[in-house]
């Protein structure tokens, strides 16, 4: 089965403008549908899940007052134990509109137990980490769960998931120096 490497209507993954769900599906290869917050429950018995970021995994933001439908993004780089980078869509405003794809965006674990249950995300409108903390359900890994149906295959992330030279130093500065 061929898995699309870009959302429908986009000439490349990074040209996409739209919702986070079709973008995350195309960027990660993980075949889950529906509102972002439902991905965590839908992944049970289909894909492996956990609470540690891995490259190519989908981070599922829980539904909250600020994220009524949740949010999904794909881990593109691991910087250190509390800092990762994501590639996602429909977060920051670019040219005054939401929906654009962003590559290698800083994600900072601010959970008291260092368990990635709460994060802050780099927000272009502020040119730094946003001031909000978001609850996270966990990470969906690209490998099928042990009891997954035969129709669930190992997912493969898109080649454009990460850039050639992501700015690791800036990600660390965003996370540690500005907070």
C-alpha cells in the first residue's frame, strides 16, 4: 500500500496549508484519521505508543480549552532530554494566516516530572516559545502494536520531515535561556 508523502493539494510537504491532521498523517506515514485529540485512543492496539519522543513519532496534544480539537505534530529531531523539534501545520500565523507547515520547530518539555506530559511550543508570532503550556497524551510510534491488525504497516516518515541544518543551538536557547 502506497502511503502519501504529502497532503492532498500540496506540491511538497512544506508547501501545505491546512489542518494539522492530514499534515501529520502525510509527514509521519501513520494512518489515523479524525480530530487530533482522538489519535491517542485510536492508536491503541494499532501502533506502539509511549511517553518519550522519537524521530518520526507523532506527538498528540490533548484536548484543552486552548486546543479544542487537540493538535498533532511529528518529531523531526531530538535535541536533548527535554528539547525536541517538530514539523507540523496550523500552529503559527505566517503572512497573517494559520495553516502553514513549519519545519524543525522547538518543542520544550516543561512537565514537573520530566515525562513530556506538558510542553511549550515555539510560536512564530512571538519569535520564541509561546507562553502557553499544553497537555500531551503521548507519542505514537511508527511501528505496529504487537496485536495490530494485519492491515497496519510500519509507517515511514516523509523525507522533508527535517531540514538539512536545523538550528539546535537556537532550540536550546529558546528552551533554557528565555524561560
